[in-house]
């Protein structure tokens, strides 16, 4: 399995980054939603998108045990899934290890993770968040355009 993850602490833009890359794949790259739903405006979601031989399970977050269980259930019910895109907690968070253990992620699985950090508060925080998340999206687009993703 190929995993594309956005990792970081709370409120670093992980779920929003998952939403933006899903929006890019659906509305720019021509992927279609096979199951689940993809919201027009940002909110939490889970869907499976497809194009050619790519079947991608996308879930906006996995920082609750229930959400990891749901992700695993959907993966097991859809054996043709080739990739998973989701958010994951930072290195020291206990949910990160739970995520890997509950999904039985093996050393043979490919994991690419973009680590996210906090944007400082202040008068320019809103502008900085837009700049930061747009930069993350540019990186994600570049990475997913190459092996092993080739989206």
C-alpha cells in the first residue's frame, strides 16, 4: 500500500491539506468519486476516488480511534485500493503509533509524509496561513505527480 500523509500537531492544517489535494485530484486531474462524499466547501470527509488504474482512499483525519477503525474497514472492504491519503499526528503523539499499528502498516508499505508546523499568531496570521497551505499544496502536487503515486 502507498500512503501519502500530512503529519503534524493539532491545528497545523493537516485536514485542510488533505482536502486541498483531494480537490485538486477531483477537480483538476479528473478523478471521480466512487464512494463516500467530497464536500464542495472544506469539511471533514472520506471518499474513494478513481481514475485509470488508481483507486485512492482519502480521509480528512485519523486522530480518533473510531476514524482509524473506519479507515481500516473501508480499506478492507475495497481490496482494489492502491493508495491512501490522510492526516496523521506528529512524531510524539500517541495516536501516530496507534494509526500505524491499527492499520498494520508494514515495512513493505511506502509512506511519504509532509510534516506540518504551526504558523505564528498575530496580525498577519491569516495571510501566513494561506501562504503556508498553498506552499504545502504545491509540494503535494509535485510529489504526487511522481512514482509511486503518479496521480
